[in-house]
C-alpha cells in the first residue's frame, strides 16, 4: 500500500516534472521486478500493452490548441502517417483522410484539406485531440471542447 509520502511524490512527478502516469506506473512495476516480487495479472497486462505501444508514433495527443494541432498534423503527415478528420459540420462527421493543413499562427482559423477536395477549419476557440487507432494504424482528429478564456470585468466607473 502506498504511503502518504509516496503518493505526494507521485503527484509531484506527474504535475511538476511532467512525467506521465504511464511512466510512473512502469517505474513502479520495474522496481517490483528488480526486487524479484511476483507481478499481478494487471501488471503483466500493463507490461505487454506498454511493449506494444512504446513507440512514440502511437501516442495520443489531447487538449491541443489550433496551432499545436496544426503543427502535429504536419509532423505526422511528413512521417506518412494517415490522419482521418472526424470533425463535424452540419452534415455530420467528415471521416475523410487529411492531405494537408495550412495555418497562419496569427489567424483564428487553419484550413484542413481532405480527400474529395473537401475543406474544413480548425478554430482557435476549440481544443482538439489526435487519437491513435491501433487497428487502423492511423490517427483520428476529433474536437475536444470549446475553449473559453476568462475576461475580467471591472464595474468601476471612475
């Protein structure tokens, strides 16, 4: 059982050092292996899954801004990785392969070019996810949520 001190260290690693929960769990399991302790089925499954997905190309990218999403899409396309646009318009999800993206970091929108001469826009007001589909060996571009920035209101009429 984790002591309170160990829990705090884990939280510090996650939030301050940017270490992923996956890496923290892997370290815990590897420590257990080094101490020659028996692994549970869940831990064995974790190691098997980690081995299958340790390649960086299989990462999911979550809560990305328009600019970060555009950069990541360009990077993946340069690596010849297929990306399917699952963003929606009034007719539903596109579900088309992304061929290119144009982004001016100063503009509020980036243009996504897809198969069939389709176009859609990434907008600054949304956050996006790029989710890797292991079975299809491709990424899916999805919208996470609308982003709102708090603006302070001042009621002083000086």
